[in-house]
């Protein structure tokens, strides 16, 4: 029973991960963050050439999937790509596939 719950939790995390990656706008944001390292929302808006509310909405999805981190400096939010989380989630998905093939 415990293994079944663990599998369900891992599958839910994989769904969040792939949901975050399925949108071209979110991929463009991740690429911009990978290039720049750290960006404000205004800088991301300029990089992806989309409206601020739309960029903020996509950033919320990326935060929910734990793919970006935000640090606050007063009212200014700075975003970074969480490469470790990205690699960890991808590795967990690959492990799920490996386990299923046994």
C-alpha cells in the first residue's frame, strides 16, 4: 500500500513537471532565465515580448512546478531557473520508466 501511495505521489509530480514544460511561453521563459541567470518580471517581459500579466501567470505555473525560484528585494521579484530541481524531476521521471520496465 505504501509503494502505491509513493507511486501516485511521483506520478502527480511528473504531471506537474510536464504541465509546466508543455507551453511554449513557459519554455521561452525558462530559456531566458537559463541565459540571463536572474531576471525581474520586467526583464522577462522584454525578453519574451509578452504582456506582464501573461508572463506573471506563466511564472506562477513554473513556481508551482518548482522549476523557478523567486527572491524578493522589497517590491522587486527576481527569478532564477532552479536547474537542480529540473534535473531532479527529470531523473525521477526516468527512474519511473526504468522501474516500469522491470
